[in-house]
């Protein structure tokens, strides 16, 4: 639960940091670079594959054939208008600016005449950051603007509008500004609308007014589609509505992201001189939009797009027009949705990192990050959807790193604590399981069903009196080492050494459904291992020892128990005490292992056990049945099976109070310690029979 909370908090905090970083220009630059990369992944159309829009290009060839561009008379442009208009062109737009009259008045007049004659010619103007020297007479162009209604566009910071000559103003069909706004040197957005405020001279009156002006591309589209300007509606941050069927998406700045189709030349270029000398059929221009602009060196109208660093400005206008004409829009998801995505993926990765291993978490993190990047690329290419790539990617990566740095700093301390605590209790592989899964156990008190084993060396005090201190320690160390290996083999938890006694817990700290079986198998192998040690000790002339083992299963309290200074991971409870009592009874019954009935019930299907006695231990009133495990079923020797058959026959007679007959049966297997005990008890009962309500219960007077 703690890690889950950490994951959520980390995701939210990283999301906040990412949103703050996204306000920085550098962060925005990263996103733009990612968009450029997506364009390149998308690939490009073939050259001249777009023909809805045609660029009549003032190229190097035209300059070679017609002379220096600056010296061209304006009648050259008039001739171009006349020629393409005769081919039933849809609209002609100039990406060339005519702010002043030339010395050749007749040439100027020819351009004005052809502009007026066509009735569908769009000219351009510029917003300029130059202080006004005189009031501007905007009477002629106000009709090409729409009212400003507090749209949240960034206000145009220009100080002056530089317009074409008055004759063109009166003759043109529409007007659009030619400013192109770059971001990091690349034109990625096309500004369709721009606000401009100031004192307008209208009919001789000075009126302070703010108006919305059209870009060259938008003005061209308005003219090409014959849209009445007074019917155009602007819904800020959503659309420009030209008609019921034509709406152009815009952002809060009045911009449209440009969906490029490739580098230079995807739009059809026709050399200016080719048209001028009528080397292309006029019919070619039928129903096309013609842009007149220049790509020649020295015209200073070169910019960059995501595909190339050399991209004619006129093709920027052409691409924007083509996008609008064919509804090919690059749709950027709303800012609020980007914010939701940043927090959502951050919290998701935070949660996954909080509950997963480093290996699994790394795989999921990498998959989600790669999946997000791939999704951004696929949606961009197939649906023209611009998902923010950088902010969510930073959120994904940041949440993963923050959570894992936190987990590393806290869990490494926890792992060190676990290793220090349990390395004395359990095998190294169990320690690693605990380290890898610290939530799989609890250091606080917890009530669980467990099995506990006690072993003790019989008569160790007497043995130690015969040995020197050095030999005593050597004997114990050799014995404990062998027993410890057996305990760890069955994944037991070495609770403690108590002098020459051993206490072992099964089922904690790692849950083991078969804890009773593990405890019994441990006890049986401890006996076999002791037999091996006895052979070695005998060969070396050393003292031999015997042990007794008591095992019980039941509900116990397990956890770190102790003082503020010293604690131990251990178990407590009545069932623990009973296991210790059972170990002590091995001397009474001359048995090596005694188990309680709860343990017997859990292992009886696999391990043959014989019933030893029905007893009441000192200090208790409830009788319990105790057993001795013999071995796995189908693996008991024939002699052992015969002995058990005789023993069980004698035990049945004993329970039926037929002590004399039982004594006779037990006397036939006097080599068995428990049978000898029953023989002697039967002899006592023959002399002094138990009371009528006896029920086969033997009450122990000592612990």
C-alpha cells in the first residue's frame, strides 16, 4: 500500500514538473523537433504531385531569360495575369509586394488594369515593426478585414501596415498579409489571422479600431471559394467558419499547423519565363489556384520546413492553401487533453514501477514508452493527429526514475535490514526470496498457522562433564553445523539455539503450505544425519549423543519480538510450548521424534505414523494424541511393518483394559522402546488398575 501511494504521488509530482518545464521555450523546441522527425518518418510525396495549386516561379531561369528581377516592368506581371486568366484560372495570388509606384507609370497601370479585369486577383501586404510617420488611410482595405471581438489571439506587435499602391488597392479582389512566422528557424504553423489596432482614417474620420486581417493563404481561399467576407465567423481556439462545409481549425494564436507533404517541389512549379513566353498551354491553369512568387537566389524568400533547410516561402503559402482546399489538417490535441495524458501516464508508470520488480518494471516502462512514441508516429501518419510526444515521454521516464530512485534508496536499506536479520535464521536462497519479496512477510505481530520443531541433546549435562570446554564446543559446533544444513535444506527458519537445544519454525517468514511436512522431514533427516555423525565420532573415539525431537502444528504469533534495544524474529503461543513439551517426552517414551495430532493430520496421507499415547500434559486439561513418524508409505521395511502390526494389536488391547493380554503382545517386541514402556505400564495396571472412567488417558505429572 505504501508503494502504491508513492507511485501515485511520484506520478503527480512529475506531471507538475513536466507541465512547468513545458512552459520553457527549450521544451517547446523539443516537441517541434519531434514533429519534424514524424514528418520525416512519414516520407514525402513525389515532386510536382500537387497540382491544385501552381507556383509561377521567378527562378534563376527566368532571370537569365528576362534580366535582373529588380528591373522587370510591372507589365511582365500583368501579362502573366492576362495569360492565366484566359485559361480560366480560379484565383491568382501574389507573393510579391508592390508598395510603391515605379517610374514606369504605364507599366503600373497595366498591372492595375489586369488586376481589376480578372476580378479574382489577390495581393499581399506586410505588417512592419516600423514607427508610423503618418496616419494610414485604410479606407480601401477595411472591407478585406473582419471585426475583432476579443478573440484571444496574440496581438500583432507591428507598428505599421505597408500596403500595395493605391491603384492596386482599388482593383484587387482581396488582400492578405505575407508575413511568415518561424519557430526555431522552421515554419511549422501558418498564421491565418492577425489582429491590428490603431487609428484608421475612414471617410475622413479618425476611428480607433481593432480588426482581424487575413493571411495571404486565407485571402486566396476566400477568393477561390467565393466566400462573402461578412459571412466569415471566427470561433476562437476552434475554427474559422467560411461556410457550413468549410471550417479551418485554429489554435489560440489564430494559427493552423501546416501539414507538409515533403521538401521543395512537391507543389507544381512553372517557371515565370515559361508562362511569359507562352510555352505552356493556358488551359493547364484551368480551375487552379496560381501563386506568383520567387525561389531565385537573391530574392531572400527562403525559409525551412521539417524536410529541408532550403524551402521557398511561396511554397509555404501554397502548402497552406492546399491543406485548406482539401481539408488536410494536422490536428493537434487540445492542451487540456495533453495535461490529462501527462498526469495519466505518469501515475500509471508510477504505480507499475511501485509494485513491480525492477526487471519487470523496466520491461513495462520500455514497452509503454516505445508504444507511446510509436502511437504518436502512427496517428501522425495515418490520421494527421499531433499527439504531444515529449511531455508524456518525460512524464513516463520521470515517474519511472523517481519511483525507482525512491525504491532503491528505501528498499536497499530494507534489504540490508532483512539480510542482517534473517541470514542467521534461514538459508541464503530464502534470504534472497525475502529480499525480493519484502511484502510477502510481516515483521509485526501476526497470527498464523505454523509448525515448530524443538530438538535437544539427551543428557548433555552429563556428557559435557566428561569433556573439556574445547571438546564440548567442538562437539556442539560439529553437531549444530550438520543440523543447520538439514534445517536449511527444508527451508526452515532457525529461530534460536538454546544451549544445546534447537528451535526451528516452518511456514514463516515465507509462507509454506506444507510446513508440517517440512518440519517432520527435517526431524527425520536430523536423526539420519545424527546417525552418520555418531559413526564418525565412534571411529574417532569421541562421545556419542542422542537427541529428542518434538514437533507441533497450530496457530501461533510470529514477528519481531523483544525490547527497543534487541529484537528477534520468533514465534510464541501455547502450540509452541506444546512442541517443547513433546520434545521432553521423547525421553519418557524412548522415542526419537514425537509429533502432535495437528501435525499428524497434515502428513498422514504421505507419512506413516504410529500412535504413541493419549495424554494430558502438566498444566492442561485437554487430552491430546501424540504420534511417532515412521517413514514414507510403501517405503517401510517388512520387519518394521510386522513390528507395527504387533504394536497396534497390543495398543488396542491396552485401550480395552486387557492389560495382561497387551503385556504379552508388547513383550514380543521388547526391542522397541515404546513397546517396552507399554509393557511396564501394563504390569503396573495389572497390579493397580486405572479408574473406570480412565478412557486410555495418561496424565503426565512433570513437564
